[in-house]
DNA sequence: GGCATAGTGGCACATTGTGCCAGAGTGACA
DNA sequence: TGTCACTCTGGCACAATGTGCCACTATGCC
């Protein structure tokens, strides 16, 4: 993608942020988010409380980077898509790409995401973070989708496509995270997300099947 | 629907809750959520701060009842649907019903919802509440949808249908709330929500329309 | 009327999150 | 190498959030 003109300071900031995020994730998963104080996260991450709040605006926010890393990659891929390519095809392609880790770092990132998501099934505070991340992602997705939509598409359709795409990814991740067994199987995750997205774009096929009691 | 065996105490609790909610909504819309203290809401609503926190677990939560009232009605209607009726038809019917106010109280409730939603477009804290309400609604919708789904439907499809329904309603409300002009036109709101839902269930029709630059 | 129960208010307190200022590290330039 | 500007960091004070605890009051039931 882009080069790394990261100065020493920039690199140390990235490291500090990631260190705080993973420390927070460990503690939250261990004891639940509200049984952990900001002071404890800061101490274990090796920074002062005041510094913690310079990196993150709330205590819960500390784990957000672990959840947004995939979404950020996805938005970048969509934004870079060829406007001549069909939007739906581009979305399928990018969904598949972002759920298929290619480097060791990407795999580790995915593991952290799913692990945290797994912990959040029994922690309301973490669910809030996840929901916020997804809402932000949907808004972000709208702005990168707009330039590659067919010319005549109206605002409502743009919103719907962004919602469908974000929901497909979200639901696939949630479903995988809730099951212990499937939590570490990226292939299943990718195919599930694609299946979800295709059901949205091809119509949820329930019209001809009333329940007969 | 159901009768009102509300005792005096129960009625006063309802009144107090609504009074707090509307007081909070007024203040939040006026000055933004974080420029308002819990103490001020409590004072203007005529209760002690300690009592405020017995009704609501956080300051922002105070406005949630104004946003959930429609969703609650909707869930009740879906739960009461005939299992022999097609699910998609039932959803269209109930979406239309819940956005068509029949009494003066329902109309007032819808006004408060849209007004608050309008204010939340420029207030991050209120957006969080709205997102949380929608997530909760989606989960709730799953459990009331499950009994009226076709027998063979799998868990993923259930999740997708709930997400599609909740998203259709959410997006229609957001789109209406963001425009000053359409904010007070329930008919437009209902038709927009139906249109959104039908696009989900009939497939987002973008397959044959790549953008030609 | 009198009693059990449940809602209310006041108080103390841990925790959150921010403004402010002082110290320490980095990078540029002479 | 020295020094200067700039940014990151840490400590402190402080307003505000949210909770546990206890006493007080009103409702509902006999």
C-alpha cells in the first residue's frame, strides 16, 4: 500500500497505542470491562493515566483499534476499486480479501479481533464499543462507495448498500466469535460473510415459504 | 392491545420516567448532551439525582424511552403475527403499521422520536444511544421472528432477516430526521421504510449497472 | 388504623475524564 | 556539539459520573 516514512516518534506512538489496546483487551476479557480501572490498564501498559487518556477518550475505547483494523483495510480496498467494476462485485472481492489474512501480522490482528469479540458476547460495555465501531464503519463505507456507484443511484440506495455490506461482515464475525469451535477458522468466516452479502444483494429468499403449522 | 391494570404507583413511575426523558431530550437538543449535567436534568424533572440514577443507568440513557417506544410496538406486533402468514409479508405489514400513528399519543411519540433523532445528527453522545437502541432492537427482533420463520431456515438467515428489517426501519428514520422538511411527514416515512425493506428482500438491484466513466 | 413493601432523597465515596503546567525526549540547524 | 523549537509525557487539581448505604415517606393490603 503506502510506504513507511515513520519517524522514531511515530513508531513509538503506534507501539504504545497497540500496547495499551492489547493490555486493555487482556484485562477486559479476563474480568469484564467495568471491573478494570483505567489506572490499572495504564500501569500494566507502562504509561501514566494522563497519557492513557491522551491516546483514548474513554476507558472502553482502548480496545477499539483491535476491532477497527479490519474495517480500515476494507474501506481502503473499496476506495481503491476501479469505478468501471461493478459495485457488488467489488464488494464481494474486498470482503473476501479482508477476511483472508496474507501475512502473519494480519492473521494475528484477526485473532485479536475475534478473541475480543468473543469476550464481548458476555460483556455489555464491550458490545457498545463493537456497535460504535460498526456504525462508524457503515458511515465510512458510504463515502467510499459513493464514487463507484452507478450514476443514477439515489441516496437511499447508497445507504442500503452500505448497511447491507457492513451488516454482512458484522454478522459473519459475530456468528464466528460466538462459537468457540469456529473462532479460529478464517476460511469459514470468509465464506460465511460472502454468503451473507449475496443473500442481501440477491434478495432474502423467503417469499415462497410460509411456515405451515 | 392489553388492558391497564396500572396501580397508582405504577402510573406515577411511568410519568416520572417520561418526564425525565423529555426533560433530558429538551436539554440535550438545546445545548448538546455533554454540556448538560445529570443534576440539572434531575432538578428540572423534579427528582433527586439519586432517583434519576434509579430510573436510568447513565445520563445519556435518559432519552432512550423516546427512541424505543416505536421499536417496542413493532416487536409486539411481530410477535403477535400469525405463523401461517409469510414472514416477509408480516414484516411489511408491521413496519407500515408502526409508522402510521393512529392516536394522538402515538403521533406525539413519533414527533419526540424524530425530534430527538434530528438533534442527534450533530451530537455524538446521542448517536451512541440511538445505535445501542437499534442493536438491542435487532436482537429482540430475532427472538420474535424465530417462531414465525419457515421451519428449515438456518441461524444465519434469521440473523440476516432481522438485520435487514431493523436496518430498513433505521435508515428510513435517519433519512427523515436528517432533513428538516420531511421530519414531520409520517406518510413519507412509512413509504420510505417499506421501499427500503423491499429492496433488501428483493435483492439490491445493482447487478446490471456498472458505472461507465 | 397498622403493617409490610417499595420508591425517594441525602451522603460518602471510588472512578472517570479534562485543564493546566512543568519536565524530558526528538529533530533541525549552525 | 550545542541550543532552540516542538511534541510527548506525567503529575496535580478538579468537576462530574455512577453506586452503596441508610433513613424517611407513601402506597397497598389486611
